[in-house]
C-alpha cells in the first residue's frame, strides 16, 4: 500500500476558494483495488457555506447578459480542452474506465457540454400573443430559478456533471454541485480552472461527500429551489420525499433496463458489432447500455453464435492498455453485485456462454491483480420474470432471448418498470416507425446506438426518470416562465 503522504487530498470549492474538510473518505483506484485519494466527507456545514456563497453570487451572475455568461462557459471549455489528456488519465484512474474511452468520449463530451450550452442559450425565444379586441398584448419572459443543487453519478463523472453545470449557469443560476464520492477528482481539477475562466466566486461551488450526508443536506436545504439528479431510482425516491416539503423543481435521470429488438431482416454484421458495443461499453456502466436482447427466432442461433464470439473479443484489462475495450468496475462491492446476478441466472437454469465464470482474465498485469475486473458476459434462456431481466445490473452483462412475433417482442421489451432507451434492428422502414412508437422508452435508436443530438430531449419514462434534458428542455428546467400582460 502507498503511504499516507502519497494520497491526493481533495478539498471543497466554495465561494471561489478551496476549503479543507475536517473528515475524509477513502477513494479507490478500481484497477488496483488500492486507496489513492482522500475525498472530503462533507455534511450540513459545508453545504450551508456553499449555498450561502451561491446565493451571494446569484444577483450579479443572473444580471449578466446571456452573451457574457456564454463567454465564460467557452473559456472554461477551452481551458479543459487544453488539458484533455490530463483529465482523461485522471478520469480513467478514478473510475476504472479505459484511458481511450475517457480520451475519446468522457472529456471531449464534457468540453462540448460547455460549448453547446454557451451557444444554445443565445438562441431561445419566448412567446407572445395579442388580444387586440381587449387592447392587450401578452408575452413571456424566462428568469433563472436561483441556487441549483446538482448531484451527479460515478459512471461518467465529468461528462454528466458538466451536462448539469453548463445549462444551469448559462441560464443565470448559481450552483452547488455534489459529484459522486467515488469519482470526485476531475470535478476538483475543473475547479482549479474556474478563476482563469472568469467564473465569479460563488457561481460554481463543489461540495464532495456521500449521498446520505452531503447529498441529503443539499436536497433538503430550503434555499435550493431546484435539484437535478442522475443516479439510481431508489435514491431518486428518497430525494423526492426530502424535496417534497419545499415544492422543489426536480429533474431525475434514472436507471434503465434497455432492450434491443433484432428482427430477421436486420443487417447482422452492423447489428452484432453495435450491440456488443451497446451492451459492454464502459464496463456496461452506462444507463443507456443494452442489457436485454430479443432476437427473432429464425435468426436467433446465428445471432447468438456471432454475438458470443464478438463478446469474447471485447477485451477487458488494464485501463492504460490501448488494446483493451473495458477497464475495471467502479468498486469491489459493485463487482460482487454484478457477479451475483450472473450466479443467480446460472442457478435459475440459464446458460452463461462467455465471460464471468467461463473465461478467465489471465493476462492482467500484476499491478491489476486486485482490481475489479469482469469480462463481457452473455447469457441466454433467462426467464422474463427473473431479477436478472427485471433489475438494472449496470455491468458487462447482456441477456439474449428469442421471440416469434412483433407484438410479443414489444410486450416483452415493455415488460419492466424502466423505460429509458431501446434499440430496434430492421431494414423495414414501416416496422421501425411502428415499433419505435409502441416502445415505452424516452429514446429509441434504430439501426444504431448512442447517436446524440444535444438539442433533443433526453430522459426516460416510468421508473427511468422525471423530466427531460437537452437544449430547450434544460433551458426550461433551469428557468421559471413568467407571463406579462400589458394593456395599451
């Protein structure tokens, strides 16, 4: 184990200054299983200080023009982009993902989030209606809400944190953000750039710590009128209960149990390659990952054979190795949970074709011997009612089943409590439109996966969330609309 002195020690960022915290939490490097960082264990006092700083900064920041605020967002994006490799290395070490994934997905998208909202905030229009017979004109204005409480998860740490911070401050709010205590390093690194980017003290405050302490204090703070949360459905239920006495605005982006429907006329080459990526990218730790694959029976044997072969080639190992597709899962506890689902499937009579319990990770370097690694795992013959098919696993596990009719495929795809995303594979344009309309999901991709236009609404149905995020949707969430009537 490294000595105490070698650990990086993070500090909260409040009112434009780094503030040490009296107690700390160990943060682990998932690829080695060792503590490498100390994160503040913040609570009510730290949240109170951050909210006070945000409240103090709000009048000046909200009075700035959209163009002035956009200038600051663009400057922050430039500073982050100039340090892209440094951020990518840190994100990989903190989260367990490959450096290649952080370098090509997480950090570029974090930069793009600031640039996108810096631009989009300049292009919103408001409504106007005339009532000439009454000599009246009505129009709307949109005003920032105040202090926004932002809680982001550990799977795409900087990517999803900036997806909240950028629209919040672009609209004129100030923020108190709480990243996951397991992945706080890149948020802390971003805070080091705030001064040079021209972010006034108190506009962005970062409080590190756990959900039950820091998160709860933020959600229940009477001076925080708005909460944006990405994470588990169970945590969202607690947030809803805590926020209810204050009638807060809530945006909740929650879990998924996302189906892929593969019809007999699908382009199998493209489908298999993309479905392996959609099932196992980022260790399967993306809320949009495919975890249930339904294949039309006539092509089921061929699809399963090809999918398992492709999954076996999806390499898992040291995050720094550019030939690896996946790194380590976030924590020892999470690895055990994911393995538990595979064991449950096996105990219920399902077939595990590759991955956990079938294929060994023999070529891990010695430094990764205690890391939280699990190979891409494909399972067939899991009953629809099984917890393996009903619960979000959030790991590199995909279940493949056969179906006979379109109606059956849609019914089974909809037969879970989640409704975030779905993919449909077919060359039949009529079927693609028909099935997409019938699926209970906030996002439906056809013959592709994870193609995103940031202008368009993002979010889920059922237990996958409340509200939408995206260009116009984020702007509407982070502002209050007011109708003004003028008699002339």
